[in-house]
């Protein structure tokens, strides 16, 4: 059938089961949006307040649903406003299709109004970029974008389409989505070597990351831990894969990880890294990280092997496929003494509360866990509140903790919460943020209100830029440069101005009452929680430090 380029885009989105996109229109994108009007019964478009919010929403949509997120933007500033969101997805290996419109091909290279080379700008933060200035290339670009985004190590792909292509006519023939690229091939010898190292170890520990979540390998991971009786620790991107109540769960690893996790890694004789890359927030001193242990690293991305920490055995593989082959070779073991020791270290981690404080972050998070069910999706921004949420939430599901790990994007949370809530309308979404992070993109409140999304936003408000303030307190002689903004924002009144509901809380009783009321609301709610500015995220290992440098209290 004959279609315009814009209709072709819509048809290929439908080929890939896309029924929801996020975005913001503009002049160069008018043809695309005219087609969206035609397809409005099949594809829902969510208008955000800003393109960055749209990109974060597409990101959160994937993390909550497992369905590739799609975002639209116009040329020039519309496209450049996507950059932070695309980079966030790239660093966390999130598949996203960003479709931008550009000026007509006849104006490319002439510094036309709102012309920008967005493919050049985003090349370092995408798996691939397509510049489409011929209608004959559009269908292949669209279909390959989905294939590339979801093959191997997942990530964002950008397609920039000139305005004349979106208006041009072409033939369209429906096709099935392209098959994903073949997964890496590993050998039986590699599987046997890994099995031998695990079977002969006395103090093994599994350290797993987002690659386990991406591969859907939670069941296989649990089987390995149970069969070989191994404790485990995880990165931010893997929270929820191992249940909170699981006795082998030692908690988060790294800079703000648990005492048990960091100490166990330091004392282990074997570290098995699954879908994890030994980032600088985990291996703060690479040369001294797990210095007593042999190290195995299984990752789908060859470039991650030996990049940050040298390992004894590195294997390029899909974690789920590798564990499936590995499990029959793992001997039933009893590491009772080792697991018991790790569990004992676990008991040493408690809530460290600022003296004189009326409301502690742990009290907020514990109350939320007590008042919500296990289907709740938790979304965070970046900063102290993010670490408190990671430490205190009772994680039980892989897709129920959504956060910006690699890029650490302040302002990520509200857009991501919107995407998650739209993708999972039957679940409750709770958004944890700080007053610093929330100020960055709170404009998306208008999106949450207009879409009638019952997102509960909990603002841990210490009136400082908490994480940087904490570093300045500990390492910069309390020279508070640009971290005490002295803002006077009344979040409760501002929520009402947007059309949302606002509450304040300064002690545990007020918070619990406010949260119970929030659960009854059908639209967005903000709860402004007053916490002490001297609250710190603990434990903490300073950058470049080791377990010996851990600050506990």
C-alpha cells in the first residue's frame, strides 16, 4: 500500500507492538504528529512538559514493562533536549528508540532554523544512529533500530529523519520484526573451568549486576546460590533480583554498600561477577578489590572483561544461557561457616540517625514498605535519597526498583515514574526524590496531572544538595560551596498549583498519616518530608578507598 514516510513510521512501530510513545511536537515533526493523529486509536502519545522528561519516561516505561521505550522530538533544541535521557539509557543498557525530525534535506548544512546534527551529538551515547534523508532508507532504518537496541548489550538507538522524507510517498509491505543478533558463543571448556573454580572454593561470593536483570536470569542465579550455598551481593541495577528476605542476600555492594557485602568480597577466595562490570562505585580501588580472591567475570559485552579489574577467567556470554549450562556441573555444597560469618556481618549494619532529628530516611522508607504491597514500583532520582531507598527498601522483584545507575541523572525520577505508571496502570508507583533532584524536572507534574497518574512523590527535603554536602562535610572541611541554595519552595502549595495534592511531614506519625491519605488519591501526590541536613548515607567508602577506609558512623 502507498503511505507517507510518517505513516510508514507508525506502521513499523505497530509491527514492533509499540502502543505508547512519549514526546513533544515541533515544526520539523509536524508530519510525524499528523500521522499520529491518524493512528491515535492504535498508538497513544504522551505529551510531556519537556523532551528530557519524555526520554526518561520512555526509559522508565521499558524498565517497568520490558517493552522498548519510544520517544519523539522535533529538530534543534527538541532533539538536543533528549541528550541527557539518551545518555542515561545508554549507561544503564536500556533499549530506547529516539525518533527526531530534522529540517528538509535541501536545508541540511545551511544552518537553517532549528537545524542540528543530532546524529553527531548522540553518536557516543547510542548503540547506533541513523540519518535518513531518502524515503527508500526509512523502513530499513526503523526495523534495524529495534534489532540493534535489543541485541546483545541493550541500549538506545536514534533515527533522525528529514522533514521531506516524512512527507514523501512510498510503498509499504508489513514485515515481522527482524531477528535479534546471535548471542555470543562460549565453549564447554569455559563452562567446565568456571564450574571447577566454584566447586573447589571455600569462601565464594556472587557479585551480580544489571546484566542478570537484562537476561532474565534471576531463577538461574537463585539456583546457583542454593546449590553451591553461596552468599551474594549486587549493584544498584540489580536490586530486587534476589529477594530481601533471602538469607544469602548480603545487600548492596560498593561505596554505600553494606558492611556485610563489602567485607565478604574482601575476605572471599572466589568472586563470581555475573553481568557486572566492576565500576568505580564498586571497585573503588581496582588494584586492591577482592585482593585475596580469584575472579570470574561473565558478561555479554566483551569490552567489559578486564576493563576495570583484571580477572582470572573472563567469558563473553549471555548470563542466562551460561548459567543454564553451568548449573548441572555445580556440586551440592555446604559453606555453613562462611555463610554464617557473612550473616553475622549483616547484623552489624543498622540505621545511623542524626541526633535530634525527628524524621529519619529509614523511617520513611520502612513506613512505605509496610503500607504498600509487593507489586509496588519504586522509582528514585539521584542523591542521598537514592542510596537510602536502595539500602532500606525490601526489594522483591527485578522491575520494581527503577533508578539511574551509570550516569547518575538528577531529575530522572519523575519522568521515569510517569513512564512506569503509564506502562503499569494497575500498580502503585512511589517516587523517592530529594529537594535538589526534584527541582530539576518537577515541571513534569503537569504531565502526571493531565494523565491522572496516581504517583506518590516523597521529597526528602534537607534544603541542601545532600550528597555533595555530605562530601564537603567529610572531606572538604565543611566549606559548603554552592550546596546550600536557601530555596524557599513550598512543595505542598506548588503541588496544588499544578493540580496535584500536597502534604507535609516532619515526624514519623505525620508521614504515615500523609502516606495513607496519598494512597486514597486518584491523581499525583507530593509529600514534603523535613529531614536534617546533617543526615548522612552510611556506610561509605571514600573514592579510591578500600574496606579499611569504610566510614560506619
